[in-house]
C-alpha cells in the first residue's frame, strides 16, 4: 500500500519527488483506461509537460485506445464467421 493508506503505487511513481518515464507511461495508460491515481496526477502532468517522448507516447497510446474502442471488428481473412454464427 502507499504510505497515505491508498492502494499500491505503480512503479516509477514513488511517494514523493518526480515521476520517471516508466511511471508516467504506466499512469497515462491507467488514465486512458479511466483508472488513474489522483495521488500522482499533478506529478504525472508535470513530467508530461517537460518530456516530449512521453507526450508522443501519450498521443500514440490515445490513438490506439480510440481505435480499440471505436474500430470495427473485422473477421480474419479466410474465416467464415457469418455461417458459423448462423449454424448455432
């Protein structure tokens, strides 16, 4: 558990001080999933503001998340999922 009684912290987001790139990206991934940790929100945002690599990572991860959530399911080439589903 975190020292403040909350749940466990993700790696790279220790109780105080700056967040490193790995910790920032773990928190950003959680944020994209709606599970960010409010205890490190300001420190993650501060890191993000000063780290172009993490800002690019967030842009890419957000695009992948959008595609995963909104993209159409496409059957694999050669599969006949329509007739398989109709046969059930």
